[in-house]
């Protein structure tokens, strides 16, 4: 439990120091550069996620039912259901 508490305190201290440095120490130009860097990382992540999703086949562009579903529906209709 003490390790967890120590870790939480360390993370909170680093976050607090980072916030103070961001707000009080660095210039406006540096803040803008940080914001641009964050936006670049977000955009890169989204592009990589899209590429991975398309390779895995998770992205389905068709709006209609799959061919096997269409066949099953036709078979049920032929049986009178």
C-alpha cells in the first residue's frame, strides 16, 4: 500500500510541477509549440488507428446486410417465414 501511495504522490508532484512550469515559466511561443505538438500526436494516432483498422478489416463501408445474411433471409422467405 505504501508503494502505491508513494507512486500517487510522485505522479501528483510531477503533474503539479509541470502545470506550474507550463503556466508560469515558459513563454507563450513555447506553449503554442507544445499545443501544436499535442495536435500532431493526436492526428498521427488517428491516422495510425485508421490504417490498423483497415488492415484488420474492422471498417465496413457497406450499409446493406452481408451476403450470407441476405442468403439466409431469402431462404427463410422461400420457406414462408
